[in-house]
């Protein structure tokens, strides 16, 4: 066991926190896996990130996407996902993810769910209700979280990986939604300035706000008291999913190898830190204030590791 502890500490020192790009929590956490599984997680992440960024970057340039562009973007997303089923492609990155999906038996429905949410993004600029937001998270958050958890839960023989006998989506859902709610509060200012809105209109209306009010707040830095109530509502939901996540981790603890259990605790801990920083009474909800620095991120990861090691017999 001492050798395992030493290796984990070495991996911690090797991770270049300051060089990991946008939303790196999943890659930080997967950094404690064997190189082949880390590579698989990285390829899947990059594929989903590519599609998401294609849409978000277009909205950042200009909020309105005309019908012709919507059709082009929608077809492109469908084409990429169709390629995952083995349809020929000259794109080397698509060939690589097809190999990953086949080798690790990653369910294709996760990528189809992700595509549905991306297509929703193409055709919509928000959510009429919190229920519709939750439906969206099935692709935008639960799908990538399920890929991550699937890779965590795979068992290995001498010749191949064996599909986990678990309902991966059901297990991944609480942490995915908790993380996504925290994520949209953290990125409130950045998203609004890039013409993106993830706060449901029914909750805004309940607090006498409209989507246009959010952008004004993001631009001015002055937070309306009613928006603090909106964030409080979202934090109440986040708390529910946080508690469910803690139960899932407890359920998985006796079943997973140390490195995979550790990765789950790390990704949960990184979003938990953001959750703790959200101040509904005085906070300005600026992305920079709610985002841990690379040094702070490293400290959180190290503390999670040391806490896990101390609990070992």
C-alpha cells in the first residue's frame, strides 16, 4: 500500500494545474488513473468540448443565429455523432474516439443525449422552466459525467475491459446536476457577457426578473436583490443533489479501486469548493471570485488525497 500512496503523491506533483484549460476538473480527477484510461477520458472530453465550444463561440460572437446556420450546425452535430456508430470519416480525431468507444464499451446513447442538448443550444437561448433545464442537463452534464463514471467502474481482464454491471447514468446524475448548477452560478457573469443564459424563466418570473435583467447585472456588476433569491433557489436544488452525491460515493466506496474512488472524491471536492464560495447575501457572482486559482485547486486535491490516505487501515 505504501507504493500506491507514493505513486499518488508523485502524480499530484506532476499535474500542471496552470496549463489545464477550460473546465479542467474532469481531467484533473482522471489524472490519477492509468495512462490509457486517462487518455480515453481526455479524448471523450475533447470531442464533447469541441461541439460545445462551436456553438457557444458562435453565440458569443453574435447572439442571433439565423435559420440557415442553425440547420448547418444541427447537421454537423448529427454527422459527428453518426460517425461514432462506425460511419466512415476522414477526420483522424473521430477515428480515435471511435476506437476509444469500442475498446472501453462506452454506451453510444450517452453521446446521443449530449448531441440532443447541443442541438437544443443551437435552437434556443434559454429555458422556459427549471424542468426543461433538468432535461437539458441529461445531455449537457449527465452524459459526460456518465462517460467519466463508466471509465471509473470498468473492470479489466488480461485481454479486455468489462462493462460495469451498474446503472451508470443513475449513479452519475446527482453529482452531474450538482456540479452543473454550481457551474452556471460560477459562470453567471462570463456566460451573460457571451450571450448565454442558463437560468430558467419560470424561476426568474417568480422573482420579478426577466432574462434581459441578468445581462444588465453582469455588465454593471450590480446584483439585484431578487437575483440573490434566484441563486438561493438554485443553491437549494444544489444542496439536494450534493446530499445524493455523498450517498452515491458511499455506495461506490467498497466497490472501486483506490485511484477511481479518489477521482470521484476529487471532482466532487472541486465543485464543492465553488459551492461553498457562493454568497447569496453579499456575493457579486463574478466568475473570477468563485473560481479557485491553480494553487488553490492543487491544495484542494492534495487535501482530498491526504484525507483518503489517512482513512486507510
